[in-house]
């Protein structure tokens, strides 16, 4: 992400390189400050849907997440009615959630690098995100929907179209950051 105000991370052209994007552990004393920074980003209040900016990607391990941000918290559980892939507003078939509309198309200039909605793994653009109302959709560069955050503001969690917990979203004044599980992050690289 050089030139975007954040330190450049190694290119993520492979799953092996993507492993370098792990969120810092709270157990390592020398990494407590960066870990607290990541946690403070995750706990920051959400911005209005109009605030869009490029999104850095980092890898999270569900078992290492704070309870209120991980899949064990009641609001973040994949089986919760409002989080299910077929719930109103979450389905890929719902108007506004697929890449078939111009706003979500991979060739839309807003979804290309420099358009403000690019997902970055280091210096490599790996996808883009869009909003359909308050539902956040993540797409790979070809326009395949990889994950969504349900609308309504009850969770910061991301879910796969198959209904598995995919990670979490941090929204700050500078945009968003995406903490994804290894499986969901690898879907962006396929």
C-alpha cells in the first residue's frame, strides 16, 4: 500500500506470502503496541456508508480474536438469522449484491486500483468492496462475491456466501481494514 499512508507489506501473490499479513499476537511483548493498534481499529465506531477508501487486508485466526469480534459472540455467529446467506439483504441474488450491476462490476472505475474501493494485500490489488445499503460486499478481481457483512449494524463480522465466518471489518476515519481468515483470503487469490 505504498503511497496510501500505510507501510508497504510484501506482495501476496501466493498463499505463502499472504501468511505474512497475519495480525500481530498479543502474546509477543514486542508486538503489543501494533496488536493494540489493530484491536483499536476493530473497536472504532463505524462510519456512515458513504465513507469509502481502499482497504488493506490482514489475516486473522478466529481462536485468537477478542470474544466480541470473533465467531463465538452471539451477534457474530453464522447461524444467527440476520447473518445467514439467505437472509434478506445478504443473498448474492438480492438486487445490489451481485457483480451484474454496474456499481459492483469489476470493470467499474470505482472498483479498480485508484478507484477508492480496492482490497490490497501488500502492494497487490486482490479485489474490491461495495455497499448495498448497509450490506458490505467483497469481490475478487473477476467479480466473484467472496464475503459479505450483513446490514443493520449488529455485527462487524464477514461471512462467506456459504455461511461460514470469514473475518471482521474495522472502520475508521481513514477507511476500512479487512481481517480475513486464511480460507476467505485465499478465495480472493483464486
